[in-house]
């Protein structure tokens, strides 16, 4: 399966890459800064696309031009509580969903699979008032 992986240089994406490769997927990296990708990782990628994770049209173009079967979004940092900033995660989430839906409709055939993930700055512990990082 050919997978478009957004956020390959981040914490979650950099961990997803070896997992996808171990399962014999071809990975197209979608990143803002390709210089952050290690030379070892670059050698294992099918391709690298430079763009913004909130640019739906660019993501759609990457899906279609590379004939991707799936999209994994690991870009952005989701807020865990109402006290932390959501940042651009909601815009990224919306752009990836829109791009995947539009690419699937335009291409036809089998649906494009889409996984939406994110890193979290903090995680609440079941035992208050501690955080998992404590």
C-alpha cells in the first residue's frame, strides 16, 4: 500500500515511518522542512512532498499525483484540555479530511484510508492531580 505520511519529522510521524516500512508500505513523506528528514529515512521513502499540512489542495494533489491508497496524519499537536492551545491542529485535521475525501471522489475506485493522529503535550493520569509526565 502506498501511504502519504504527514508530519514525518515530528515525534509521532518519526515513529510511524519505521512501522509503516516494516509492514512493507511505500511511504510518501509530506513535510514542511525536508532538511529535518535524516538521510537514512530519505533513502527509504518513495518520495518527499513539501507543503503545509493545512493546505487541503496541496494534500489532495500529493495523494493523487503519487496514487496513495492511504493517508496518515501525524502533523499537529492536539490540546488535551481546555486550558491548552489547540494551535493549528483543527485546521490540519479539516484539511486532511477534506483532501482525502475529494481525492477519493475524484479518483474513484477503492476508498482512500485515512488515519488521524497527534502528539499530546500532556496526558492526564487517572490519579489526580498528577500528569503522566510526573
